[in-house]
C-alpha cells in the first residue's frame, strides 16, 4: 500500500516540475499592465479634460513596492478567511463528536 502512495507522490512531483519548467520557458507576448493603468488610458481617451476626484495620499516609490503591498493585502485577506473557515469547521467538529 505504501508503494502506491510513494509512486503517486513521485508522479505528482514530476508533473509539478514539468509545469514549473514549462511556465518559465514561455515567453510572454505583449506588455503586462494593471487595470488601473488601462482604466486611466480609457478615461483619458474618452474625456481628455477629466480631473480625478482625489489623489492617493501614499504613492509607492516603485512598481515592485506596489506589487508587494497588493500581494500582502491579498495574503492577509486569505489568512483571515482561512482562519474563520477553520474556526467554524473545528467548532462544528467538536459539537458532532
């Protein structure tokens, strides 16, 4: 029985390695940009005299820092959601047993 699990784990590991190498070998076509940039371009093309309602009070110094903050915000949100789901699942498990 253990050999079947080991074989399955090995197959999954090889599949993951192939996926990672394949993803790294693909050369992106075109330019990647955020939705904020696309929205700004669209608004400017529709109405060149448009003035924003307000400016950001904290502007990151580079795109890398902006990406870091975006990723950090998403990670914190996922952590909170996962904690809540785990808490209620554990709470229900105690009641059943």
